[in-house]
C-alpha cells in the first residue's frame, strides 16, 4: 500500500507539543471568536445611527410647508361654509337670483289665493250667520203668530163679568174683531190661545172657544199697543158698548208687561202639503 493511501488519524496528538499549551491555545482561539471585534461594534453603531430619525433642514422646511398647507385648507373650507356664494360665477349667481325671484312670485300668488279664499269663507260665514239670524227671527214670529210659542210684551188686560143674562158669542167676536183692527198681535182668552182658525160658538153650557166653554169672569190677555187698543174698544157703539148693553161689565187696564203662556197645537193637515222650493230660485 502506498503512503498516500494510508488514512490519517484525526485525534493523533502532535509530537513534542505540550498538551496544556495545545489546550490553552485552542481555548484562547475560541474565546477570541466568541467576542465581537472592534470593527463589528463600529458597524452596528453606524447602522443604528443611519436608522435613527434625524431632523434636517429639509425635513423641517417640509413640515412647515405641510402645516401652512393644512391651515390654508381649513381657512378655505371655513370661508366656503360661511359665504357659499362668493365662489360662484356670475351666470350661476344670476340663475340663483332668477330661481329665488320666481319662487317668491309663486309664493306671493299662493298667498293672494289663500287670502281670497279666506275672504270668501268669512263672507260665506257672515252670510250664513245673517241667514240663520233671519231664519230664527222669522221662525219666532211665525211661532208667535201661529200660537205655537208663548209671548210677552206690553198690552192690555180685559176682564168681563156677565150679568143676569149670559153673553152671546157675537159679543166676544166683536171684541176680537176690534182687537185685530187695533193691531193686537197675541191674544189669550182664559186658557185658550187665539189663532187664525179660532171661533166663538154658542152652546147649551155657554159660549165655547175652540171647544172650551168659557166661565165668568172671562179674562183676556192682549199684547199690542195699549194706546191704540183702549180707544178702539171704547168707541161709541163698539165692543165694550155691546158688553154693557148686554147687562155685563167690562174693564180694560193697560200693562207694561203681559204674559201669554197658552199655546196652540196645530193639527196635522190631511190634504195640504208644502210646495217644494227650487234651490235655483
């Protein structure tokens, strides 16, 4: 076998060397590799300085410009919010003015229309109130004249007492005719209300008014002008003269207030019906 083919022994100690020295040299070599060298520390410091931020004049100027730009933006936004029309062009301002004018004219027309409607409603309400007032007045007058409503007012009271002979129905009719001719508006005889259809009739029990027999003394309550009624009753040969000629006595007294409380219930008609009113008329 040649010398080159003989394997070398790795753990063969070199001859003539001190084992401690050899051991000491190996430990010293390992320690030197474990500690960083001076050139390594310098490289790390350089890298740290390069990585740490440093404020240069360029950076300070850039920061100042950014701050000024932000302040300008804030001022511009605030100015735009406070005065939104300052940045508009002339044609845009003219268009806005035209729209505002047109809208104002429309609102003015609507306000005028509403005022006209209000005037019509107020006029209509006034007309309705006036018509209602007139209708109520007419209803009251018709109710009094027809005997359906009680009444009060100035007038006279007539008190007739019969003599030895009972009065005839013609005497009572003469009194009623004189009262109507003198303008009497409401007449009540005892408890009977005089209406257009009222009549005095002679019966076996005495004079009857609308089916009710009158008993002496007979009291008449009359509403009207006393200054007109009293002379009309006392004319020569008139109603009170007929009462006295029949042997009875009669007394007429003017009063400031006469109350007529009797009412007349009108019977239902069998044949007559109201004529329909044409709304167009």
